[in-house]
């Protein structure tokens, strides 16, 4: 009986250590350096776009679904991305991003509901954003951290996966599919 208990404890310790080691081996933006097509925000988010998305809580249940109509406009290294959200329950929201292309790989951005600045890096077909958003839930505003990955699939399609965290704990994920509209 004691051996069985020790084996269980040892098994749990091994699972915990393997989990810690696996979490330390996450992807970095530089891993995508050689991938194509090249994701350049100033090129992709320029003109009309649409997106479809969902928010899933930490157990994977879809809590919100939404559609976004947006228009991007760039002049030199400065961009504006005007987003109009329509949620499945009929509510709407607008967010306007002010974006700056700092150099070949780095971006910064701000919006009314973003706390401070968003910081992004792009390599190959991927872009990684980090920012804190002020989200209102039932009349209370929470500051939630976003790790936001975008992957260019083809010249017109980008898939976006965001992990939302508070105090290091995952709250849920947002998944979006962007489609650049032909003009």
C-alpha cells in the first residue's frame, strides 16, 4: 500500500516537472523568420477587412461570438485601424487602433481601451503582440493581459489567437480569422 502511494506521488512529481519543462519550450517570434508569406501590418491592415471570432473561457466553452468590419489606413509608418464589432447578442463596440511601424520588425499601438502601449514583433508570417486591455464586465473594469499571435495564411487571410491572463492565470482565449477584402 505504501509503495502504491509513493508511486502515485512520484508519478505526480514527474508529470509536474515535465509540464514545467514543456512550458519553458514555447515558440518565439524569431522561429517564424523564414516563413512566408511575409506578414507586414502596414500592408495587410490597409484597406477594408472583415473578421469572425469567438471568446472561449478557460474550460474551452464559447462565451461570445462576433463579427468585425474594419478599415485600415497607413501613411508612411503611421496607421489607423478602425474596428466595428457586432456580437452574437446584438451588442456593438468600436475600437480604433493607432499603430506605428518602428522598424522592419517592431510595432507599437494604442487604443482607448488599451492600458499604455501595445508592443509587437513580426518575423516571417507571424506577429506577436502584448498589451493590457481594460475590459468591462458587469460594470466592473478589469485590466487583462493579452498575448496575441497572428499568422498570415495567404495574402488575404490571417488567423489570430490571443490568450487572456490576469495575474498570470489564463482566463480564456480569443480566436479570429481576418479576411482582406478586395477593392
